[in-house]
C-alpha cells in the first residue's frame, strides 16, 4: 500500500470515527440500524444549579460489560467490537477483557451475528473476523497458548473490509456474504 | 388488585430494576441477551490523579438518541423503551421524544422487534405494547390528536406482562406469542 493511499484513503481518522460515519450512512439509507453504545460512567455527584442544566461533578469510567456496537440488519441482531492496533503482525489479546468475551459467547449462543473489526493502523487495512475465531484464541491462551492473533490468521480467516469515501468501511457487504 | 398483591408482588421496585433482574434471569438461562444501554454522558473535564483512577469532574447528561434496552432473542433483534407512569388512565406521549420515535421507526423498517413496556405505578400492572401503536398515536398527535394513549387502548392492543418472583416481568413470553 503506498503513501497516497494512506493519505487519501483514510486521512488519519480513527476506526471509531469511520465506523460511526459508516453507521450513519447505513441508517440514512435504511440499510441497517447500528449504534455505538455510550461509554459507561458511574455517576457519583450531580449539582443542580438554578436555571441551568444538571452538572455531573464526580464520575468514574466503568468497564463495559458488552461490546461497543450493536444493532439490527434485516431483522437479525448484529454485535461487534472494534479494535485498532499499532502492531504490524498481530492483534494482542490483551485488547479484550473477560466480560467482552463472555458477552460474545452469549450472543453467539443466541444466534446473533457477532464479530470484531480490526484495524492495523500502520497499513490502515481493516478486517472483519468472526467472534468464534477470537474466542478460539482466547481459550487457547488460557491453557498456555499465544497471547495474540497473528495477522496471517486474520487475513486468512477474516475478511478485508472495503474502504471508500462513502461508506468509509463497508462491513455490511461482508456480513451479507458471510452470515446471510 | 388488592393491597397484598401490591405489597408482595412488586415491593416498590422500579420498572427499571425489575427489567434488569429479568434480563439477568434470561441471560443466565441463555434465553436472551438484553442489556440496558448506559446513560449517555458528555464528558467535558477529566482529572488524572497520580496512582489513582481517572476522575470525571465535569460532565452533562445527553439526550438518548435511541431506546433504553436492546439485544438478541433467537437471532432476532429486540429493542424496547420502558416507561412508568403515575397516571391511572393514560400514558402521556410527552414521556417520549422525537429521537426515540425516529429510532423505533428505523428499527421497525429493519424488521426488528420493537415495543414499549409500560408500567402503571398505581396499580402496578405492566403491559407490552408494539411500537407501531405508539407511533400511530404519536403521528395523530402531530395533526391535533390526543396527547396520550388511553389505558383502554393499552389493555386492548397491548399484552399484560406476567409478574412473578422470577422472572420479575416475563416479557419474553409475550414476545414469543406476538412476534415469532
Ligand atoms: Mg472498542
Ligand atoms: Mg426509559
């Protein structure tokens, strides 16, 4: 991939920005309804000043118990987590935590469509990988297996997500191929 | 409904508490994966004290652009909003806002299962009402129609949700009847 492609193709936007724009595109065209969940926050103290809006003055980030994105596509439930890595050749499993993996298992048991979207930020390529493959690596790790998913696995068992100006990351085209 | 039923049946828990317990029950039994979305908060200022967790010191509540709950049931997308009212004979439409109604329309267009769960807190009875009926009243209101949904409509076109100790509010039993 050459320098131009990096400059014009993605222009330094984060994976999350690109996914939000993509979801907005899908929403406007009635192709899918997918939203990012709000960041979970534990609210401790709130001020209610007169004649103005409530102000939260003490709060803490909570660990998410689910994944980042979910929604509906042709009646079916879609659920995914997005991860960006600076590593060139692998996706470290420490990018995920227990609760997220547990949630993905639950979604798969319930026949939901569940995957991760991985961006290798150096090359700026993005892959969709079924959650089952992540879970396989996760479980192997528990019994002494490697602490990351190799890029080759993601290339071979995942699917390159088409990038363009609109939609930025057409992951729905992959979902149609793989899950319908 | 007599006094005993009020005392022992629900014991003053909020609709949200009851739904959260119900969802936990469904989750543990692999019947469905449904979560309440975190309250959306706009974070303005964060302190990062040494050797302790990040503290949010200025934040504001944002208006939710979707409904409160969503998830998956047998592969299908489920989406609902929960509302409690002290009114005895009606559910005021001012309990909903534009964004939520828009979201419900989008979900229905995408063939998701979409409804509201309404609790009349005086009598403590709870109904599941398809989002299509709410939207019908919402649209009529725009052209001079009434500003609420009468209780009789909810009784007639909705479905009484069974209450027990476990699960507290068995809305899934209604979903199976009505949507599958
Ligand atoms: Mg993420
Ligand atoms: Mg609500």
